[in-house]
C-alpha cells in the first residue's frame, strides 16, 4: 500500500459500470451507489458518470454537453453550432445546488443534427464531421469545452467526489440501459471540471484507473490524424485511440484491445494457433505507437455495450459480476455488492483480456 504523508492511496481512482443486456433502463442512482464504498479511492478533485439510452426523445440527435466560462463564450459557441447544425433544443443541464460542489461553470446541452448542405460541401461523413467540430471547439474556443457529444447518451462530470457529482446532476432522474462512473485521484495532472472522467468522443466514453507511461508516444501518433489532446490528462488519449482503431481503421473491439493491451512478443511467439499468432503479430507491427503501457483498468462505454480492459500485467484491480440480465464492473467487489447484493459469478478478468458486453440486438 502506498502512502503520501498520512494519506492512504489505495492504487488510486475508482471505476464502476452496469449494463442491462435486455436494454432495460435503470436510474443513474444504481451506479451512484457503487461509488460510496470506494470513497477513499478519490480525493474530491474529479468525479463523473456516463449514461446510455438517457435521451430517447432525442435519440436521432447528437447531445452536446458543454461547459462555458461565461455568457459571451456560450453565445459565440451557439452561433458556431448553428452555422453547422440544426439545433432543435438548447438548455441548461438541470443541477441541484449542494455545498460540496462549487465554482461550477455554465453547463448547457444542445440537441443537434449536422446540416446536410455543410456535409455535402465538406464531403465528410456525419461522424467525422461531428468529431472535427468537437476538436475545433475544445482546441480553439477559450473557455468552452464539449464534454460529451454522442447520440442518446451523455457525460456528467465535475470537481468533487463522485457521490456528490451524481447528486449535483440529479442522475436519479435519468434512465439508461448502461452507466459508467469514475472517482478521480489525480497524481500528476490538475483537478478541473474538464479533466474529470469520463472522456468522450461521439458515443465513446472512457473511465480509467491508472497512469499511462506511454502517453507522449500515444499522443504524438494520434495527433497526426487530427485528434487534439487539450484536456490536461492522459486518459483523453485512450478515447481517441479507440475511436481511431474502430471507427477510422475498422478494427473490432477485440482487435483494438489487442493493440492497446498487446501481448508480449514472447507470448505471441508461444501461440499454437498460427492464425492467432499472425493476427497478433500484424496488429503489433502495424500499430506499435498505440500500445498503452503502464498500470490501467478502463471501462469503455459505447452505443449498445461496454468493454472492460486491464493492462497486460493486470496492475490495477477490476472485477466483473452478474445478476439476471445485468452485468456489473468495478474496481472492487464491494462496489458491485453496493449495486446488487446478490451478484453472482464475480470474477477478475486476466490482464489484457477484454470483457465485452452487448445489449441484445434491437433492445436499446
């Protein structure tokens, strides 16, 4: 156990997630409960959640959740969005005032669809256009940050302990078929609203416990393809890596996991299945700069599913459990029990072994 002065650091950060494979919507309060027994894994400098299936009435529109430092910045961003999107609704994200959450920025959401005329002029597909718009706002508009922008999903994050962040955003009033959660214990990056987890792009969201020692190599590679790391924490790059590998390169999630948590060369060499050996060799050879090294456990949220993944040495804890149609993921079994006391088949995935859970087709 590491100690910094007299402060206990139990391998830092807390992650949790829950998904219904039948697509049943559940309150955000479910995953909020998971964060209570893991309170000491956070230090109050960041907490956040992502929910999927939370905007069924606007499911065909991108839901931009945004922070602004002032009204003028908000007006400037609104003008920019309306030049590129049909904005069907813009409003303040409902919150409740609590003493534990202070210095909040302006927090808004916009439901929007790209203008077909703009897509035609730029000759871009819809998702690439939205991704570029998010990058442009976050890198070029001072005082404005898009902190999520997928369809029928949204992130909610702040400086604070995750239990308080959930109450602040009134997550018990939302219903989603899957939820992820994070409590932050930053050790070498600042604690600020945009730097809290989850980190998102389109419908992807990532919560992460650990530290990326390969961050500079990962960032330099990914920024060659138009991604911009602006949110002052290493986790942001994981989101962009997974988007690049799956959306832009067409890899499956299993293949993307074999890139980011690639087996050692000695492990690949000892594979008896020649096809598997060739596949893993190819992925390591073609994408060497996207190997993520250092201790990590992550949960990736995406439309219709979740993926849990440890680093290949399993240097961070993560457990999975089940009950009925629900699957639970957390840093500690106690967090799973807080969500479902009768959870069954609780187990710890091996290092580098992706656990992918998908909602049954057509049920979300």
